[in-house]
């Protein structure tokens, strides 16, 4: 039966009956209409919960992979700049658009991204340059590189005792603790391709007593 027919068949006395239905209390002693409000609030709560869950998943998966990540130093190859077990923040965005600069401290995968192990070293040689190490001296394109990161005189130039010509998107890296570092002087690591560079170490967050930016400029 259509609504117009209901209106047409209205009889005296039905107004109170309808009003009575609208104001009838539920079994809990509350107006029946309140149950529908509760259902709406409950649905809204679950929608918000889903949104927050999605945001958390993105923060846990996307942000560490593509934006910024906490990492921990393992070993002494970067002493005295970085100590064993210090915690750092590594940003990953800038290298999407630019190459690492000389003296940047980078994290990279020496055997490719298919392997979980990654190293942290300092960039010394840039794409297109020729690197050679003679004694304790680093030469870039035949000129002495002035830098003060090495804590002591190098005992071994490794494969860099002969000139190494870096190709496009290739970098030469060293640990600051030159005599206790496996780096580009070693055939195990060799030159580092940009595709295997993961990020740029920018901030020391632990220990708190040493909290602050990391030295990436020659001094």
C-alpha cells in the first residue's frame, strides 16, 4: 500500500498511537532511536580504526624503505667519527634526485640489494674520477686530496694502489678507521654503484650525550 493511501485512510485516534510508537522505550529503558545512533557511532569508530591502521602500516613499511630509517653502527671501521653500537638516522630521499657528495657518510649494500648486509662508509671518489692511494696519500685525478678523517696513516692501499677509474654512478668509499676497515680498497667491496647506495647518515640519536648531526664536511 502506498504512503498516499496511508494518509488517506487516517482515522481519528491514530495520532496518539503513532506518537506512542515513536516515544516507546526500549528494553534498556532508553528511547529506541538511541540504538541507531549507537550503531552509527560504532561504524564510524571502526572506519577511523581502519584509517589509523593503514597509516601505521605505511609508516612501518614505506617510511623506513623510502624516506628515513634508524640504523645501528656495528664495528669500529668508522671510528672516531662513529662508534660501535651508536644509533643513527639515515635519510633516503636526497639521493633519489642527487648524487652523494664527497665526504658524505653513506649506507650501502656491498653485494647488492639482494643481500641484507649493508656497510657504512665515507664517500671519497666520485663518478668519472680516477682514485689512487700511495702510502698514506689519496690522489684524485692525480692531485692530492686534502682530508682529515683518517685516524692514522694507512698501511695498505689495496687495489687502489693502482689507479681506479670510476664509471658513471660509481663511488669509492673508505672507513675513517683506515687500518681496520673493509672498503673500496678491498676486492670484497670494490667500487660502489649508486643503485646499491641506501641512504645518507645525517643524525646521531644515541647515545643521547652525543645527539646531533654527523660530520659530512671536510675540516
